[in-house]
C-alpha cells in the first residue's frame, strides 16, 4: 500500500505542475485567437476526455507530461502537404506560426509564467492559512557547532557598522562561532534560517564567504561581527559536500523526565526550557553533547526557564553504557527515547498485520496497564518482564470514522511481547541491523551500515539481549558475529560473515527526553501576497545561482537530480512531513521547472523564445533547415541530459545500497 500511496502522490504533484504549465500556454493561445485542437494532461495514447467547443480536453495514458496541440505550431518544420493534411481546414489567421511575434512570445512564455504563479499561490496558502512549524524554519540562531569545523575556528571582527571597511589581516576580536549566535547574512544575502547558510556554503564551491552575525552576552549586550569563513568537506561526513559545520538551533524543551535518572532528582520538569549550561548558551544538541562527555560525576549548572521564571538547577550526569555512534534497527534504547509516556500511548499503525489476533485495533491508545495509569518509566518496566507475562491493558478506542465519544476497552490477556510489538514501529524479534555507524567506528571495529548482527558473544542477537548488555556491561567489549549481506544479488559484493569487537562506552546521561518546539505562523492578510512573492523570488534567485555555480564548476554536475530524485523527495515528504511541507516542495519544484524551461535550449520554451527573438531582430523567421537541425541537436542534448541526471539518480540509489 505504501508504494501505491507514493505513486499516487508523485502523479498528483507531477500532474499539478504539468497542468498549470500547459494551462498557461492554452489560455494565452486562446486569448490570441489561436486554434487549440487538444489540451491533454498526460501523453498519448488518449484514455478519455470530452470535447467542449473546438478543443478536446483529455487525459493521456502516460503521466509524464502534457501538451497543448495548436494549429501551426511546428517544433520540426512541416512540408506544405503535411501542413495542409494536419490543419489545412483551419483558417490561416488562427495558425500559431502566422501570429505576430509578440503574441507567440506571450503564448510560449505563459507556460513557465504559470509555474511561477503556482509557486506564489502555494506559498500564499502556506503563509495565509498558517500552521505549526518547527521553530528553526523562522530562526537564524546557530545550534550545535561541530568541533574542528570552519565555524569553530572562524575569525570574528567586531564592527559598529557592517558597511565599514575591515582589515581582516589584523588580530580578530573573537574566534569561533557559538551556539546562540544569530546569522544575519552571507555575502550580503540575508538569510531566513540556518539551512540558507548551508545553501550559501554549497554555492560558494569552497570559496571564502563573509558572514554577518550577532552575539548576545549574558548582560544583554549585542555585538555585531563580520566573519570570513571557508566552507570545506568535513572528515566525518559520508557525503562529500562543503559546509561550515553548524546546525539549526533547536530549543532544549523538556518533554519527559526518566524517574530513575538524575534529572528527576534534580527537579527538571516537562515543559522546562534549558537555556544555558555553566553559563554558555545551549540548544538541544549542544546540551546532549556536553552531558554525554561527563562520566566522572561532575555536576553541571543549568539555567532553566519554567513558565517565564528563571531557575537554577544543578545536575550530575550518570555514566551509562552505550554502543556509541552506532544506530541499530530496532534502536537499543527505544524505551527511553521513542515512547512518550506523558500521555496515553498510541498503538502503532504502520503495520496493521502486527495487531491481528492481539485484541488491539488501529487507533487504540493505551491508558493503563495492570490498573496503573501510564506514567514515566512504565514501558521500561515491561520490557524487562518475560515475553509471555500477561498484562491487563485498558485502551481508549475511537468511534466509527473517529467520530463520537471514544470507547474504553479492557484487554485482559495481552502478553508483554504483544504489547511491545503493538506500540513500536519496528520488528522487535528481528536480528538487529546497523542503520548507521560513524566513519571512526567503521574504521576501528569494521562495523558498517546494513550489517546484520547474528550473535553477540556467541549467543543469538536480539534487541532484548543488546539492551541488557548495554545496561549491565559498561566499559567492556563484546564480540558481534555479523553478516555482511550481498549487494546487487552478489554482483557488487558477495555475502560474508565476520567477527567484530565493539566497546560499550560510558556516556553521561541525565534522563531527559526533548520535544520539538513548534511556532504557529500566519501572515496578516495584507502581507500574504507580499510574503508569497518574496519567497518565490528567493527561490528563483537560489535556483539561478545554482545554475551559475554549475556552469562555473563551483557545484558538481553530479549533484543534479532527475525524475527519480523528484519522486524520492515528494514521496518522502508526503509520508513523513506535513501537508505544508509537501506544498513547499511542490512550489520549489514548480520554480525549478519554470527556470529550466526558460533556458535558451532548443526544444524547451526558452529555445523557442530565443528563435522568436532572432526572428524579431531579423524581421524574418529562421530558415526551416536551420530550425530542423538545431531542434534535432537540442533534442539529442535534452535526452542526453535526462540520461545523465537519471544516471546520477541511479548512482545515489546504488550508493544507498553500499555500506
């Protein structure tokens, strides 16, 4: 069903883009009095449709495009006999080719123009209706700064006015960007959020950029800086992409507190916002990084905002064993990191087959277990019980179609294993698989992405076994027997077995699970159109700059993507993002489609506009023979380009198969 959903989303998004593009051509042609025989969404053969007036409105079998068939529009010049046969019954004054140049320019340009209009309309819907959005989308503050990155060592020069001349050869006033710093612009281009900084870094092609930023110290004083920085590839990155080494700022908003770890004893509460550690501004990632490095019992001083009131909280992280820098499926620490026990626990609906025969139904929410209401730590208690232990589970079950008062249902004979299976999106009984291992871990242990752990210290490897080992054998080293699966049916790599030694590393933990902070944003009515136009203009500029960077070599042509990449982006967004995210992605693709179509290449709208420009200057059309040769050469180029981007897409898919 997931694949059907993905295909449906892709066809809908592609159909929307094509429909608006062709609608632009069609409406302009009608306005100019050009005879339009057919308006087709999808390519031939024709499936179904209807005729209204002189035009056949239809759906084509192949959902890879669309077209408007106009009398007298000849991509390849026709002979007089062919012309007479195709539209000889149409009055010549209604032929596209017989219309004035300015009218033909309007008809051709109207297609890409409507893609711009679609983008504006989608952005207007986003800002006009409003939505809860991740705070980083509207936040220019720096989050975690990676050690040994360009940002961590960037020189910073204090300025009273950012337009003043600065001697960058002098001693800097400060060195290294910090969490909480606010970036204003990059090379004079104002940014909306930290991901804009990443784009600017990529477009720089590894050349130095000048960043304007602000830093606020505890007494409230704000200092402006100019900071030259050179993005580069970082050693720990698998993807070879230049960057500065900063992440988005994600507020350290406490979602829940584990009752058996130090945070609970220290007095942290759900809803707290941790603002500083030992006097330094922090976000979620920098908090976790700092805490994980403390394994000697040293206390740290946290500043907390609780309902607008500033509090000081001291907590000493507790050392706990972990398979550091290794992510497994199922995740070893999922009871502490993936289940929100501050409210009824929803039954996972990703795999309905797991619920069959258990008594659970889709939409159920667990409100109590063995007469005890859901509370922090209850799942952790259950996972330590034998699989066959019986539980009395009470669920809240929604009415038909989610309407009406929910029904409270008691399920008296649920086993611990069935309960765990029901609330998790993964197969707890499966052999653990490596989802990710850092480059350092791979080099030191031999463990790689997609490896399957079959045994641990000679015993069958299960999630439960790894969970127990991680929590009881801190500081020790265990032996994994792993299976490295075949790649591409054994053509690229055959299946093999290997023993690897993996340490259980002590890391500091306090027992806090963080929540994503959302901000509701809706533009005032008078600002909806200006903001939509501004966002469209910003995307246009970024797209044009990307093309310029491709031409200059600052960005590798290997980064280009085609239909497969568009399919992956749209379907992933539809499955894991919000409706607003899908609208934003569609608007972005619409702008890219418009600009691509305006490139002065034969076959594309931009190529037709180029020929019309030449015709306007020469006061006569380009010769039929030259047109035919250029169009054929252009077609070869476009086919070659499509093959190249598809090759890139397939290459990315194959790299995804590799460890």
